[in-house]
C-alpha cells in the first residue's frame, strides 16, 4: 500500500469521525433543548432568588402562545380595518372636487374630467395665484349661480409652492404616507390636525356644494378618516 493511499484513508476516517461527532452532537443538543424547554439556559429554576421561573414557564406554554396569537390576530384585524377605511376615504381624496385643488403641477384643475384650469391661472408662491391673476379676482366667498361661473368659498386657493400637498397620481399607500408626514402637511399633531381639517375646513366642506359631490357624504367621509386613524393609521399595501 502506498503512502498516498494510507493518507487518504486516514483522511476519510477523520472526516467520517468529525461528521459523526457533529451529527450526534447536534441531535443530542436538540433533544436536550426540547426537554429543557421550560427552563431555558441560564435560568436555574431551583434558585429561590429567581421567582420569575414560574412566569418563564408560562411564557412558553401553549396557552400563552395562543393568547399571543390571538393578540396578533386582533392587531392584524385592526390594521386591516384601518386600511379599508383609508381606501374608502381615498375615493373622496381623489375625487375631482378635492383633487382639482391638489394637482401635481402648478395649475389648478377644473371640472369632472380634471382638465387644466383655463385663463392661464397658476399656483403662485403662496397658492393664491401668480402676479395679478389672483384666485380671488374670480372666486368669491360663495358659489356664483350659473353655468361656467366660478365656485367660491372664503380663502379659495391652492396649497403653497413649498408644501404642494399633491393628491393627483398618488396611490393609497403614497397618500397615507404623505398625510402622516409633517414635512408634507405641516401638521403638528397628526390626529388632531387631520381630523380638524377634514371636519371643519371650509374648502373641504365646499366640495359638497358644487357640481357632482364626492362618492361619500361628508359625515361618512369624516367617519372613515377617523376610523383609519383610531385603528392605527395603517398604511395600505399599494
Ligand atoms: C379650493 C381648493 C381646495 C379644495 C377644493 C380642496 N382643498 Fe384641500 N387643501 C387646500 C389648501 C389650500 C390646503 C393647504 C392648507 C391650507 O392652506 O388651508 C389644503 C390642504 C388639505 C389637506 C392637508 C393635508 C395634505 O397634506 O394634503 C387635506 C387632508 C385636504 N386638503 C383634503 C381635502 C379634501 C378631502 C378635499 C375635498 C373634500 C379638499 N381638500 C378640497 C385647498 C383645497
Ligand atoms: C379669471 C378668472 C379665474 C381665476 C383668476 C381663477 N379661476 Fe378658478 N375657475 C374660474 C372659473 C370660471 C371656473 C369654473 C369653470 C367651469 O365652470 O367650467 C373655475 C374653476 C376652478 C376650479 C374647479 C373646481 C371644481 O371642483 O371643478 C378650481 C379648483 C379652481 N378654479 C381653482 C382656482 C385657483 C386655485 C385659482 C388661483 C390660483 C383660480 N382658480 C383662479 C375662474 C378663475
């Protein structure tokens, strides 16, 4: 037998031994840890100074897992309902009566097809119109009755240029993230300011007085926004 062959046989034997030691070692570690489930390493349950043992035993009992799972299910359920409430409110946010003042460009939108505002109207730095073409030149404190006459409400304007508050083109997910970010809204207290805005803002209320109203009543809309926030203001998946 050559030196080389002996060497490789020794090597093979060595490999087999290592393999066996590892396998047996791993298997017994599994068995031991399974048997010790209630008393994790480092927790000597005979030590009277450690009364937490009882709790730790319960903590990994099947009953506790069940409670934990129930909690998880309840939270999941809440988050799901929160998202659904937002999706309902989203239809209002994206309705022309709202979106026409929340365009992605610097021109307001008009009508039920949200076309660009005629007469070369532009946002301007403060949202109140550019140069001499101010919103309030044409938009009065109330709606003017008659075809093609401008709708009106006190303080008729777009959000300012440094906080455009764009709705147009945003998915529910993007819009929900925007509402929760003070960088986009300027809200100091998200819940309070958001609720106040959708409940009381004259420009929001106005949307139910002009042409085709949004798909929910104002009360239903406010209730959906409230439910979204109360159930954790969850961010929709898309
Ligand atoms: C006439 C224009 C106009 C209309 C119509 C309008 N908004 Fe606004 N919206 C504004 C302006 C301007 C602001 C900025 C805050 C301010 O100056 O009051 C704003 C801000 C908001 C904000 C603050 C958060 C943010 O970042 O977007 C929300 C929410 C909002 N509007 C919802 C609505 C909803 C809902 C409707 C329709 C029911 C609506 N708006 C219709 C002009 C309008
Ligand atoms: C020269 C007059 C004039 C000026 C200035 C003007 N608008 Fe208008 N706007 C109108 C008229 C008229 C209508 C209605 C058009 C129609 O009936 O189709 C209108 C409609 C709108 C609508 C559509 C509302 C809806 O729900 O369909 C929005 C939004 C709007 N204007 C925003 C603004 C904003 C914001 C400014 C200032 C940045 C402004 N407008 C400046 C005349 C004007």
